């Protein structure tokens, strides 16, 4: 029987990509004990790629539009959820809370709407996880990201 979050994904017609293998010397996720008897799950930075295929290459305020930037951040969020699912043996219902996301937006120096772009990921977390998807966050502009991608986002979750 599918869990509550899997049912929600199906209802929303949201497909998760395959959890991508790391592209360098790091692991996709790590877990640490948390004071409330659960664990903290750290998800490594996820790029705006779908099943390993780069999407949205370029800078916000340049070649990448704001709607495309938001779409790139949503793809990062989908990749994050895919890694959470993999780390939790396929059971997204074990997510207690999305605690924080850190959004990095590849942007020109005069582009100042990074928070709006990172909303693509923030909105997805709430859409899928409900109140458990509400989180703290940062959204900053950076001079470049790996492979020239528009957005990279990492996340921290409280999990069972």
C-alpha cells in the first residue's frame, strides 16, 4: 500500500526523478541523531537536472527568465525529495519536517530576486509535505554553479 506522501505525489501528478549519483567525492545524504529522538537528514546540493540531464543552464537576469528559474528550483526540489526517499528506504512518510533549504541562484550582479526563484523549491515542499514542508531558508545569488546550471539547493530534514 502506498504511503500518504506517495499518494499525494500521485494526486498532484508529480513524478520524482531517479536519485542521482554524486558527481564528486561526497555522499548524497547523511544522517545524525536529533534531540527529539529522531534524526536529522542532510541532503547534498541538488542541481537543476532531470535524471542526469542538465536543465536551465545560464544566469538569472541573463539567459534564464524568472519563470524558468523557478522551474529550475522546483527540479532541484524534486531531486531533493528523490534523495530523501532513497535515504528513507522509499518511505517519504518518515519525514517529520523540512527544517531548512539553502538556495543558490546563478545570477548576474544586478539580479535581486533570488527569493522568488527559490520559491520554486519552497512551494514544492509545502505542496507535497503540507505543514511538514514549511522550513527556514536562505536564497542567495552566486557568480557560478557547477556545469553553469541556474540553481542548486540543499536541504535538511527531521526524519523518523
